[in-house]
C-alpha cells in the first residue's frame, strides 16, 4: 500500500505531538513547534488537519489505537475474570507510562474532543471499548458475572478503573499503596457486586495481580 504525502505528513505531525506530549506536556502542542519538529511549515498543520484542535483529536485517536494494540498483546486464558483484570492493569500501565497522552485522550488536559473515524469505520475509542466488552461477555457467558448486557457491565468496569487511574495520576493516593490498598479491594467489591463468588473472585485477583 502506497502512503500519500498527505497521510505521511499527518502521521509525522501526530508522532511529533505524542513525543512532545511525553517530553514537555500539553503546553508544547503549538502549530509552529509541531511543524518545526518535522521540518515543515506551520501551514501544514492547517492544511492537513484544519488546525491544532483537529490535530489534537488525531492524537487522541492515536492514543486509543496504541492502547488497543497493548490490549491485543494480552493472552486469553481459561479464567475470563482474570483476563478482565489484566485488561484493567494494562490500561493502568499505559496511563502511567503516558500520563499526558492519557489526559488528552479524555479531555483532562486540553480539549481534544471526540476522536473521529472514517465513514463506516469504528473509532479507536469504540474499538478499545470493544475489547473490554468482549472480555466482559466471556465472563458473563462463563457465569462468573450476573447475566446482563455486556456493554453496560463493561461501562461500569471502565468507569471504575478510569476513576482510579485518574486519581492515581493526580497523586490523590499519596497516603496509600494504590494497587494493594485501593485497586485490589475495588476489584473485589466490584466483582462481588456483579455476581461473582467471593472465593472465585479472590482466585482471579491473585492470578491477575501476581
């Protein structure tokens, strides 16, 4: 597949933005600085994206693509609940490694807005959520969780983990061991509330967090 100049420049600008985010934070995402990073004119940002806000949406989309690729490296085991928990830990690890990108993906640092996708294609946020939904469906089908709409249960799980990760990145758990004293009990309480047996939940947690 031949990549056109426009797509190449777009990709270079997004890559430069991701790199600057990691190194210097969201204040570095300015059209002139981004253009200088890849050796082009400032007008390239406006020509290929329409402006910095649209470029930020592209960066957020790329963040969800990277997260999805990370989730896709996880093995599928015979314990669907442990697999769910490993997704949560992977999400946490991704956010800790890319805190500024994580914040941008969820409009916590700059108004990136909702990432867009080509017509007829699912956006990368939807694809990432789909990975969680599929894992949740496995846990429901295995009768580890109460029968319910998988997407609704997945939304509850993501909400809990996202809240934990956001607070952790903000340094709100300085008084505690976030993993042992917050996330593990949170996982146990959530699983029991969703219908899992306490002993089975404990086994899955030990498997995923070991």
